C-alpha cells in the first residue's frame, strides 16, 4: 500500500474509533489499530486540520481523545435539547462551582478544610450534589485527627470542563497576577461579596 494511502487509512481508522467511542480514546487504544511505530500526534494533527471550519473538533480530554462540538455552537445545542449536551447531571449553583474550584486546586481536601476557606460550614448537601454529578469522589483519608475523608476531582470533572489532565487547570499564580483570584482572600473566606451569606450550612 502506498504511504499516502496507508496514512489516509490510519487517519480514517483513528477518527472512526474516536467517533464510535462513548469515552475518550487513549493513545494506547489508538496504537492497537495503527501500530506502535505510527505517530498518533501527527495523525491527530492531520485529522484536526481537516476538521477546520466544522462545528466540532477532535480534542485531548481526560487522558484521551474525543469529538467535541465547538463552544460557538453551545447556544444552538442548548436551544435544541434544553441543556448543554453532556453537561453535569445537576444544575450547579455559584456556591457549588466555587467549592468545586477549591477542590480542584487544593485536592485532596477535607470538608473541614473547605469550610475554613469559606468561613462557614460546607453543607453535606452541597458535597452530595457534586458527588451526584460525578464531579468529585472520596480521596485518601486525611492524616488529621479523626482521619476524615478527603475529596478529589474525577475523570468526569475533566470531561465536563474540557481538560486533558489537572495540569491544564489555569495557573493559580497567573490568576492572582491577573486579579481574578486571591489566595489570601480565599483563605480568609472573602471570595466574593455575599457568597458566604448564601452558602448552605449543616445544622449539627
């Protein structure tokens, strides 16, 4: 088979496999269909080049590759289906999102440590919503007294936010430099006006 024809066949195999998969397809899986000596990165680059101008793209997410619609078409998809396809299982409140942000940046982290960030007890219901959406899971037990469970983000978190790995999270120092986030205010519970006043609390 001529090299150009073989390359096209490999591109087709890779794109077909990713298109048919319900989960991100790893490099190891793709290597099974094109051989270990083939450059997966070059194949992906050529496929993405052909997808320019299409309403979807091939992206690295959650440790693999997946077809995702482009952000510009989110409103059209939401209008058709009533919600963003593939969105979280529950609607997240502002409180949910900010707690999730803290877990993402400081994991593994306990509920007590989260509460210290916000200056109020984080409710079990809030944690339950994030767990129910599959965005967080129990991590290792903390070495602190009582050995409470910690919380960590999940593969589903990476999928929902279009991240390949946690290294793709915005750099915390860069966010501070841009004035978008302050670790000092975060630790003091002064994240945004009114946030802590509206936060759900546990009644022990």
